[in-house]
C-alpha cells in the first residue's frame, strides 16, 4: 500500500479559509491459499481530489462545507479451484460533507456533521483470513454487477477540553447514526 498527497490552504480572510488537495492511494493484494486452491490478485488505484471552505461568521461558530471526488481503478483476478474471474472496473464517486462547531464556552464545544462515505466493490485484505482463523475458510466471489456501497452518516458531539499546566484533559460525549445505501 502507498498513499501520496498534496494539500494547499488559502486564508482568504479572517473569516474564510479554502483547503484543496489531491491524494493517490494504491493497494496491491496478492493472497494465495494453496490448500484451498484460492488466489486473489488485485490492484486498486484511487485518485481523489477535494476542496472545502471553512467559514467563521462569529467567534463562536465555525462552519465547514466540502466535497471529494474519487476515481477508482480496480484490476482484480480471482481464482478458486477451476473457476477464474476478473473484476476490472473504472468508477467515480462524489462525497459531500458538512460540519458545524459552536463554542458554548472556551473549553466546551458542540459539534455536528453530516457526511457521506463509500466502499468500492473489491476484496479487502483485512477480510480475507478472519474466517480461516476460526477454521472455516470461505471464498467470497465478487458479483460483476456489484456497485459502490455508500453510507450517509450524522454525528453530534460535546467536547470539554482543559489545560492544567502543560497537560491537556479531554472529555468527549459522542453519538452517531449511519445509514448504508
């Protein structure tokens, strides 16, 4: 796996900050299980570009709106016994987000956010051996018509922060709701 990226921040005024950037993520998985006659050979390249603007209309309120556009190239070959199939895909995903933070007091902040996420139609290396550890090896075949899985998430939190000398104390109460689509 490799991740490379660039980010640029432009301070437009004391009220507005623009952040833009780009990121390249490459993941190469070759997983062979000869005892189960299984091979997964998959490369996933993701090129993401993002932009967000932060606005501070008052000293206590900070708003952030942003989005990210990802382009995924999936090149996968999967072999199980005599079955062999490919998952070569070219996908694009748009991901919006919005957040707000309000300072109730200097050390007490209320935050809320709404964001979207996704997971590409690919084999994930962290999922490949979990069943094998328990003695039940499984082979998951990726449906050629499988689409990007998206999720909508809402989050709210209350953060208390205090400094005692050079030490920082934080207490966070957080709740969230995620809907998979």
